[in-house]
């Protein structure tokens, strides 16, 4: 697996996130056919995983968590939906 930075392909999304939320940092990555949106805000970081074709696999979440945040998959709670998953990290604990 490889994370490819695709932030420059989404300037409108980046501008909207920075303007209308408490986000101070945003990066978008491609992980095969999964898009990972990594945001940092005061007090928490979030990773949002989306796919147009299928649900997100645990291995994909674990890989991105380790690469981007150096956090183990077994230490997080994942919120899942149809073709989407989200992880919120309290910055005081990681």
C-alpha cells in the first residue's frame, strides 16, 4: 500500500475546510481506490476514509494511522458507514 498526496487536486475542498471549520491543517491522500482526508484542529486530528465502490478495510485504516499519525489501529475507535470510515484522535493522547 502507498499513500499518494493528492491535496493539490482539491483546492476548493481545502479552502472550504480551512475557512469554515476549526481545521488548521488538511491533506488528502489516495490509498488505491480509497481517499483519505487527514485534518488537524486544536485538540484533535481526524482521518476520514471514503470509497466510491466499497467499504473501507481495517488494513487500510491501520496502514494510514501508522504512516500519518504513528498510532496503532487497536488503540482507536472507528466510526463506520456505507463506503466511509472515520477516526478521531485526541491530540493530548497521541
